[in-house]
RNA sequence: GGCUGGGUAGCAAAGUGGUUAUGCUGCGGAUUGCAAAUCCGUCGACGGCGGUUCGAUUCCGCCCUCAGCCUCCA
């Protein structure tokens, strides 16, 4: 039985889909005005693993995964103005760039990636419903605000109390609001800003309403899992609940999942602190699968410290696992049974405990290495299980040689040159000319190429 | 000030009221012309102080300390 830590109750709960034939997952995605950073990569990878595992448990057809794109907001407008381009040009460009990063990280495409600007009518309808029922009010300046005091359960997700929020020194005082904790549903447009027609005048949606509208539209009023980064817990997700439940009269989401932050030097990585690394930058130095391995090697709710040392270790991890798979014809149909398989699923069922699941992969790799010279059939079974299980984590799906010999970019010695030198070395080795043999090996090593001699011959990999 | 979540061996990272996490690293051995890879063995842990218990790293309390949210942020 799958257990998931539900942030609504702050404890692990047995996951029971509303309808096992139609398991529904919604994740808050990117605001597209810049390249994705490693924090975004974490959300993508974490929920990609959740999605893959749900597909394993319930069947691919039975799972619907929605991840939205925020393509209109203040930051987008600001950046478009700075660049002297339309906000549409800007967002289209960064949606395309986002897809490049996703593909590199082996992120399975969600079933739908709704955009705020494509759901304007649904957004307006939900705001209208809230206004009609008295849950929202139109301010003097044309903005529409949600009246937080009318929603009794406000604070249930974030554990906040209205009194504390009002007393908080950091809540900005906005003259247009009746209450500082109220939040905007519809922002009236200033001259020159992108805008849409509404019953309250030209304007654009507030940030939170798009997710309430798009998620209920795509998945129904009540669905299973809603996820996102921990920084979205408050106010974004709290407000989504308030909007959706007030508008539909139904419970909105059963399980709330939030992944932890990526840190740099023990400090949160974020746009506002300007200490972020883009996925693009990191992929210049590390293979995308290494980045994925780095993310999976920590539990999704723990903080993840970004450092070269930790990325290097992730690379070692993948090298070890791929080395075990090297030279073995895996059988994609092998049965998933046995001690290690059970442990893997036990780990995944325990709130997606990927570090524990990775430990199992090492045990299987060890089984492969132990058996490969004495019992190839057993080695094939272990290797095949290893690869199948790794697929649920989105790793180890390339040919081992491809990973082990892959370099980043065109710099350095070519594969042909390497093969040539290896052949030269084999020739002198026939005459036991060890000095020359070692010289060639050292020459290659200086260029980051590691040679491995075995009875079958010489293999190589890039360090 | 209010609210969260952490502090595990050199590093990374799970987990548990009493039994090996795991990976990298270190040390010893096998293998190898020497290496690399692999295998075998091994050193090394649970922030501090109390409490509950036959027994606590694991439960409770207090303290120290770190990070986060309370404003845009994945």
C-alpha cells in the first residue's frame, strides 16, 4: 500500500484514489519568463517519479497528470517590457526552452500543460461565482478580492491563523483591500498592460485563481493529489483551496505534496536571492542523468544541497550502476519478484523513499557483479530487474557504454582516436611491452579516459 | 513575534525502542604484468542535558543550533 505524506494532515496516509481507474495529479509548474533553474528541475523530477510510480500501480491509462504553465503575471509583464517584446513572444520562447530542459532530464510529458491565458473564460467564471456568492468583492479601483474572513477553513494547509497573519509585520497594507489578508482574484489593467475583458473591466487574473480554475476544469472539482514546491504551500495553495472550495462547494484536493528546496551553501536557492543555477548552465558541466540521479538520491521532502561534490557523487553512483549492467543482455520481460524487488517497492510505497530505493539498486548491482562470471542466467535476472526498477526512477535506460563513454560537448579526444590508441596498445601488449602499453594508458588517462583490461579485451570510459 | 521541518559516522543519505542501511572515502586481502573494474573483509554514527524503559540514536521534556514560511518564488 502506498503511503504519502499529506501536508494537509502533516502525516503519512495510505493513498486511496477517489477512483482507481482515474487517478488525478496536478502540479504547479513554471512561470515562464526565464530559463528553468535547479529548483524547477527538482519539481519536474520529483513529480515525474510520482507520476511514473502511480502509472506502475494503477496503469498508465488510469493516471492523469496535469502541470500548468503560468504565462501571464507581473514578472512576465516586467520582463517583456525590459526586453522590448510582447509578453507572448517572451512566454512562447521560454515554454520552448522549458521543454528542452524537460527532455534532457527524461521528464515524461504530462497529459496536459494548461496555460492561464488559454483558460481565461474558466477563470472569469470562477471569479464570477465567487462574487455572486459574496465570497469576493469588487474594490474601488476595479480589482476583485477574495474575502478571506468568509472562508472558515482558511489556514488549514499552512497551519496559519488569520489573527497571526493580520498581526504579521510583513503583510503589506493595501488601501483597496477590506482586510490585509485578502488576496486579488482580478487585477485591473494599467494603461499599456496586457488585459482581457471582464465584467469588472479590463484586467488580468491574480496568480492563484488560474490554478483553481485549471485544475478543477481539467480534473474535476475534487481530485487526488496536488503538488508543487514547498514555497507554494502558502499563500498559493492555501488560496487555491479557499477559491476552489468556495466556488464548487466540494472538497478540492485529498493529498497535498510539497518538495523541499534546493540549497546553495545552506541557503535556499531562489530567484529573489539571485543565487540560482539554471538547468542549462548545469548541463554544460554534468550529464542530465547525473542531475536526475542527484535529485533522486535525496528524499523529496528533504532539503537538497547543490554542490559540485554532490553532483560528482551522483555521477559515481550512475557509473557504478551502469558498470554492473555493462555487457549483459537484459530481458525486459523478467519477472519482478524476490527480496530486492520487494524492498524496492516497500521503499517507494513509503512516501516515495527514493534514497532507500536507490540502495536496493546497489544491492542488485552487487548481485549482478557476483554472478556474472559464474551464473550468467542469475546475473541477467538481477540486471534486468535493476533496469526495470530504475525505469521507475527514470534512470539507467541508456546503453551502458553510451553513458560510460559520453562526454559533454565536442572538446577532447574523439572516440575514433581512443579506439586507435587502444588498438596500438593491444599490439604492443602482444609482445609484453609494458612500458609502452602503460605510456598509452597514461596518455589517455591524462585526457580523462580510463582503460579497463579484462579477459574479453580492453574497454574504456570517460571519467 | 507566530508557525514548519531538520541536526546520523570523513562526505552524502535512509531508517529503527534491543539485530549490517546504502554509496563514496580510509584500511587490509583476492584478482591484475602494473592498473582499472569487481569481489571479500574492516574502521567509523546517531547535537546537548534530563525523563520514561530491562534497554533509546529511535518515545517525552528542556536547551543549543540550522533551514524555511508568515511578501514574489519550484
